[in-house]
C-alpha cells in the first residue's frame, strides 16, 4: 500500500496504459475507415467529369425544354427528345445541333430508344393528342405508329401514358404503358399485338408506374418500376425472375456495350447509378445532374436528359460526362 491507497501504483499505471491503448486503436480504426470512404468517394467522383462545353449553344430561335430522354444512333449521333420546338434535336460528337424534326407527329415527348435495326422509337404520352408509340428513321421519316392519337385505353392498340419502349433482337417491341396504365405490352416487329402483363400493385409482376424498359444481352426484360422504387426483371413471356432495389427510383435506363446498366434517378439518388446488368452489383455513381434519361456512347461517355434541375441547376438540357 502506498500513501494509504489500497490499489498498487503499478496496477493503476497498467489500467491507464490499457485504456490509452484501446483509445489509440479506436482512433486509428476510425481514421482508416474515414480515409477509405474518402478515397472511394474521390475515386468515383473522378470516374466521370462534366463537360461544360457540351452541347454547343442552339441555333437562334430554338430553346431548351424539358428533356425526358436522350438516345444515340449507330453512327454515334446523340438525340434529345425535349418538350419544345422542334421536339427531336440531333447532335454530332462535338455538341453541334445538325438536324431537327418531329413537330408533326409528337405532342408530349417521353421515351426515346434506338432499336437493334437502327430505327428510333419514341413515346408520346399527351392525354388528349398523344398516347402513341412511333418508329422512325434517323432522318425523321415515320415508319410505323402504334396507338390512336388522342384516345386512351387498355386495348391491344390503345395506350394510357406510354412511357418507354424497348426492342428485342428478333424485332419484338415491348412498351412500358405506365403513366396511366400499369402494364407491359408486347408486339411483333410488324406491330401486331402479342400479349401483355401487369397491373397496379406492389407484388412481383405488379407495377406502380413502369417508367423505363430495356432488354439485356441475355434477353431479359428489365422494367424500371419507378414508384415502387425497384427494377423488376422478366423473361420475354412476362414471367417474373427477380428484382433489384439498389438503383433508386428508376426514371431512365441504358445498357452499354460492356453490359453495364446505367439508371437515371432525379427524385431520390439525384444522379446516375451504374452497375452490372447481369447481377445488379453496384459499380459507381455519377453526380452533377438530376436526370430522367441517360445514354452512353462507345467511348463510355455518359449523357443525361433533365426535366428539372432540382438542386443541380436549371435543368432542361443534355449534360455530357466524360469518362476518365
């Protein structure tokens, strides 16, 4: 006993030493975790850089409207499908507008997609003068139209707010008939009705605004079930396979040549989440845009279409993110 104390000095010193050692380990562990997080975020942030000079200023008399979708043709031209005149604008690789059309056949632009045969497909979801799905070539010539302009319904050739479309390798067309109806409608390449599936709900095979649709390299149909905050995956006969909820609220989707799925979400994640189209494993996130539509060129550069800037800016434009 020292100075009337019951606990030996050496024992107090050992306790203090152990306590200091534990605190040091905790601080070191927390620091390493923070460093790892910062390095991960920095790495993702550097994967894509916004190009402030793309697109170039539009010609006189043309202004940007809400741009719910973008696509790219087989020659590498980028197309904006926007809610102003003219509704279709075509851009070269440098961002110059080189052509435009569409006023005569679209009222309220929505989905926009290039098919395997090189044709373009567009959905018009205007409730009074739209409700159509139109196929046209890259010069704007109409090749086929499904639906009845100004008529809404659930029949084999009527739609209720068609949101998007996707074309399979054999030419079959899948329409996400989503803003009013909650179904996927399948047609053959001539436009003949084949089948449909889905109705409003939250269970497997049910939808609450099927807003975007793509077909992967395995032939699976991926449906962005936006208000249910998930992507549902089906075979081409409408049989439910699985679902993913890690991509946010899917407004737009695109699968690139490397089998990477890009998902645009302007409501929840406010950016583009990308990952494996096969497994759904996340790979990264692109910030700096609040997109409804997304497309990727052959070099891996990402283009987003905006309907509202939200916290990210004024919106109503295409943005280009250069892959580093």
